[in-house]
C-alpha cells in the first residue's frame, strides 16, 4: 500500500557488514529529504550487523528491521519491496554510502518529469592509508544523452549503461503494475541484472542525470567470480528475464535487438571475469544456451561490432576451438608481458651498473681520499663517543686496544 507521506522507501539488504553498516545507515538517516522510510533486511548476520540495525530502529521511527528467511539478495529486496509504502523505491547496499541530498534531488526530478526511473552517475571508492580515493563513473560519453526523458527500448545505448540499480529511484506503481521483482537465487550473484533489464524494458519514461550521489565501495573481496558454483548465475538471470518479460514487450522488435546485444555483451563480460579453470565449462554451457535461437534465426546480432559478432558465432558453433584460441592468445599476451618485464629489469640493471661505476670513480678520486684523511680523527672520536654511550667505558677501551693491535700486526 502506498503511503503518500512517505516519498521514498529505501531498502537496505545486509549480511555481515558490521564494519560499514553505521556509515551506510547514517548516510540514509541524514538525508535532506526527511519523508523517507528505511527498510533494513538482514539475512542472518553473525558479526553484530543485525544488533546495530536494531539499535537504529529504536532511535529512529523511520527505520524498520526485517530478518530474511534465506540468504538471498533478491529475496531481501523483495521482502523490503513488499513492506514498502513509499511513492518511490530505492536500494542502498550496506557497504556503500550516499550524499545527503541524493533522494531529495532524485525524488523532485521524478515528480517533475513523471519518470518511471531516475538514474544517476556514481562514484566508486577505496579506503587507503592516505585516505579515501574516488573514481567517477559516467553512464554515457555523450552528454546530450543526459537530463531528458526517453523510452529505453527506443534508445539502445541505455541498455549499455552500468546496471547500478542502487543509483536510481523507481516509481512504486510502475514496479507493481509490471510485476517487476528480483530473482531470488541464493547468495548475491548478479540478481541486479534481471531487475535492471526488466525495468528498462518496461519503462515508458526514464531520466538519467550526469551527477553522482551514490558512493560504491570497491575494496571488498569479490569471491563469487572464483566460485564454480556461481559461474552460471548469469544464465539464471536471463532465464528469469525470459520468464517474466510481458509478451507485448518480448515481441517488440526494438526490445529483441537490445535484448540480444545485452545478452551477448553480458555473457562475454562474465566469461572474462571467471576463473581460468571454469572458462571451458562456461563456454560449452553458453553454446547450448544460444544454439537453438541461433539456428532458428532468433538472435539479432546487428548491433554487435564485427569482432564481437564473430566471437559469439564461434562460441555457439565451436566453443572448444574458441577456448583454445583464446587460451593461446592469453599465453601470447602473457609472454609479451614477461618480455616487457625482462626488458625493464635489464634497463634497471644497466642504470644500476652506471651508478655503481660513478660511485667507484668517486671513491677512487683524489678529493674523496683527501676528505677521508681530513675527517679521520673526527670520525674516530664520534665513533668512540657512540660506543661509550652504548656499551660503557670498559668495553670501549677494550675495542680501542684490539683495533691498535690489529693495525700493528
């Protein structure tokens, strides 16, 4: 049920983010837009995250804590969505944070434009010994693509933007009317993919802003790309899209084009991310996934460039050959890197030899020898005082006598 007094429902899925949760929820609580609700959905944290959230729930009536029955990012978002009462929905991942005016700016823009989706650029960051380092991410190189209303399936470039479902607000009535939800597969692997495609495909009005309000943490380990059990998660996401896309959209020529371009790009992207020992398994599964559609001329590769089109066709028809060629290219690139490294080492060695030669020339020079003679007595006195301070007078006298004996022998 929509509550007109709540402008934005902020859904925060959490699991063992005790190190980051306070900064995250503080950034939500301190928004300049006060008419929000913050729905925290925890999936059974064991590091104190849940306890911290409950403390905030006691202090701020806008905070509501829900415990998910399963560890699934998609399930957590769906539980939050079911409990939400706002006019718009937003997602805030609990190791990230947002600028104070994010939801005020996005909400006002959504109201002014009547947009189904308002999406912004974002910043990623890492924490270092020298402080927090930020990088800006733009969805479009062409600035004219920003700050205007458009229909995504009529604008293929919008499907090439970063999913970043969390840098957006979504009209609640739009999500409900189109029955859009997250895939509830286990864990947190790529569930934003299907949600992103389904929202863009169904949206009549989308608005992208060339400003960044969301700050994405990039210094946590992403182990899912090395987990063989998760390498097929992208397949699950596209199956979920196919099962949930309305027929009128599914048969739209514009959607067919952007769908196949995005699917091809996504599958190649995830192939390049997974661990090497999983790549052949992935390619064979990808070949199976694409082959029937390819043979029935259902795949529209017209939006792909020449090289990407050839890669997709080779993977479909000859996955093992593609893998062998790609592996060989990897070895070639590795050899080039090795050769470049060895070249750099030789250069450093050459410079080091030059420095050593110059140093030897200085030591053998007349001026250096004269300087050593002049400073001999002061150096010995300084050495004696240092030895006296560190070891006492008896040890120092013994050292002086031993040195005299060595010189006279």
